[in-house]
C-alpha cells in the first residue's frame, strides 16, 4: 500500500478501525486494496473505489462522486452520507488510509447504471463510469462483494469459525460459552453440513443448533441424568431459571470423558453417512436415546 491510497474527501477527524487482514482484489484489469477489520467488517480504500469506477485524478477522491450532478439524483441520502464519511483504516498499512465499507461500491455502481438507463450519462468520462460499473456488478453477481474481499484478504479461513462464535455468544451465557470449547470446531462444521447447510452463515435460525445438540448429544449421553440434575440443581423460587446450568455438573473424571467419546462417535457417523436421514438411522442404532435426557439450556437474547 502506498500513500496514494489516502483519500482527501474529508478533512474532519475520522473514526478509526484496525485492520486484521488486508489484500488485493483483482477484477478484470482492476486492483482494489481491501481490508477486514477486527470486528469482521470489509473495507475498500477510497483510492481503489474511485479507480474501480473509472474516475481519474487525485486529491478529490470520493467527494466527487457524492457531489456529481449527474449521479446525485440516483443516490439516496444514506449513500451520500456514507460516501462523505470514510473511516480511517490502520494496522495493515504503511500509513492509515481512508476506507469505505465494501457494500458502498455496489451501491455506487447501481446509481451509475440507473443513470445510464435513464439516458443521463452523456460525456465520454460518464460513459466510462457506466462501463466500469457494469463490469463490477457482473463480478459481484457471481460471488458477492463480501466473499471477494474475504478471499483477497485471507479472511475466509476464519470467517465460519467467527460466525459460529457469534451464534454461540448470542445463545450461551459466559459460563456456557466456556463449556462450548469442549466441542471441537470440527464437530460444529460437520453438524451444520450434515443438516444441509453450506456454512454457519446460512442458518436462518441459529437456535436450531441447540435443538440438534439436545437430540444428538445429551439425549443419548446417559440414562437417568435429567431427574438427578433436577434434584441437585432445582429451579429458583420464581421458576424462571436455575442457579447453575445443568451441564456444569458433569464430572471431570467421567461426565466429560464420556461426552468427548460421544462426540467422536457422532463425527465418525457424520463422515460415513450420505445424508441426514442415513446419519440419524445409524445414530439411533449406535446410540439410541434414553428415556431421560439432559437439558442444554440456550438463552435467546431477543
């Protein structure tokens, strides 16, 4: 990265974000400098944004787009405000650069193409914007801008693991989150794919994960566990909850080892099964449900 990535579209102090990943996104003859920040947001440098749509010249950057008289009628206030307020990205660059959320590029392309469809692009320069926007939109349609940035930065290697952790953070309290580390990442990946999803990101109702764990793990772990846990870990006086989560009572010398062995068995069955139906049929034979099951309490913050 060089200092030319610094965009001068704002002279005000900018919000700062630290990049954990960086890379170059290649689309046709275009090369875009892109970043993924610590919190998983995708950004493209302002210099790369303007170059991507065929805008020449330096020193004025994205502000030219926001104030372009031909394009402005095709951009809503939210987009214009986003163009005028970049963030300062640092941590993976020799110098801090002005960055814009990657989705903004797709919105700008839509505005340019709407203007072209409306017959508003007249000059040679404006027609060049239209050609570049069409190239970009076609590329986005194939894989999506977020996936392109993830691939260019290497973030796709950790994306699914982070997505899973966000699901667990939402549905588990801090004590249960620590417990979730007992389950290897491989187990979660196999579980989600066996249930017919390409990734954690595709699960529309993450609470389903809790139901699957109940069905495949705790319902088959050991007989007679639930009534005992209810006795030693009763509900509070209001009936709204328990002092501790049931799973915190599994023992180090027996409960946890049995759980880990059961998880290994589940992953093996997932590997040899052609689909969910075959997996569940084999599971019912290898580890049938017991009459009493251990509850795995998930908490939905919503």
